[in-house]
């Protein structure tokens, strides 16, 4: 008779152990060497780019605040030079979450104008709700912003950050290391999985495809691409990815022209059937990608 309460207690106990394990699950930072001076760090959140220059380090994106010590330890394995610049590819928390930990007298945070505006808005809310301190708030904000392009010069290397319009958000920038021939695409490219397009933050399907085509013009067959998420990639894979996005875009546009509703496009598995198995098993499913394409291409928001 007392078996049921006992079982319930057991299940609760097992449940809490699983929850604790999930919380404490150790994040391991791995390092990929992409060129003589450029590395990719993977942990949790967006891929980090590290450039080791003649007298300083330039870093692209910083994942989450809770991982900052681990990320710093990994960078220290590559160089003991100071991190002079931290570049944010866009505003999302898994790319800017560590800003306050890395910001300091030696480090300047650089981003597009809209990144500062959106990080400011988000962190102001956190400040108002007393989740963060005034100094943490100040340190989260990019200190140098640009509207179009910005170039960093270091020895023989020129590093160009260039803004692309209405792609993953309204503040995306790609960073190209000319001599090392490495391109960090931020979240305008998810290698091997469907893209996440943040329509509420100014992203669009047309802008994302246009951005990827622009990237294709900049790079060559030897270029290594750091995607916002996924493994290091290349021109051939990016070209195939663009073809996939254009195919889905054409099919959704045809459905919209034929008068299909959002529900009908979401239910129409044919639209993305060729790609769901390879690209739709993660964060963004086939149905989710059809919904995003419909909303963006019919110029509605996801409100
Ligand atoms: Zn993002």
C-alpha cells in the first residue's frame, strides 16, 4: 500500500539528481587551429574566433559570463598577450554574455551600432530588475561602434569587420582576416543545420541569403569559415547551403503566392523534405524553418 508514495519519492529523488547533473554538466572548451594565427574556440554558445597578433590578441564573441574563466584559460594556452579588442558579431546573449568579464583597461569592445543599442536595452532591463550592478551594466556595452565597416591593422594582417543588413539580426557583422584567409560569419551561417533568423530583432530570410552570397564573393576555395554554430566550414559547403535556402525560399514564396496560410505552410513537409534529415534535427526543426520563412517572406512579424 505504501509502494506508490515510495516510488514517487524515488522518482523525485532521481529527478533532482538529473536536474543537478544537467546544471553542473561540465562545459569543455575545445580549440581548433584554423591558420597560423587564427583559432576557433567551442564551448557552449556561439563559436569564438581568436587572432594572435604581433603584440595583442583580437577576440570575436565571448559566449556566456559563467564560462569566462574557462575561456580565458583556453586563450592563455594560445598566447599571453593582452586581449586588446573584443568584437561582438551581434547582440545575442550566447555571443555577448561574457562582455563584462573580458572588458577592462586593456580590452576595448567593438560592435555595430545596433549591437550596442540592443545590448543596452537588454542590460538596462536587467539593471532595472536589480539582476546586475551598475558597473556590470557599463562593462557589457560595446565601447567603439561603427555603422558600415571597420578595419584593424596588425603587421601584415588586415582584419575587416563589415556590417550586413537584416540578416540574422539588424546588427550583424562578418569579420575577415585577409592574410590568414579566415572568415568569421557570426550567426549569419549555421554550418550543417537550419539557420535561426531573429525576425523580432531585425533579421530576414532575404537579408540572410544576400549576406551569404556576399561572403561567397569575398572568399576563395582555401578560406576557412568560422560559422556562428557548427564546425569550421568552407566555400563549397556555404554554396550548397545557399542553394538549400534559395530552394526553400522559392517553395515558400510559391505557396504564399498561391494563397497558402501559415498553418498550411507549416504542415507542408514537402517544402523542406530534402533537407530535414541533414539540417533539421537540432534547435530549428523543418516545421520551424517553414514557419520562419513564411513569416519573413510574407513580411509579417512573429508577434
Ligand atoms: Zn545569434
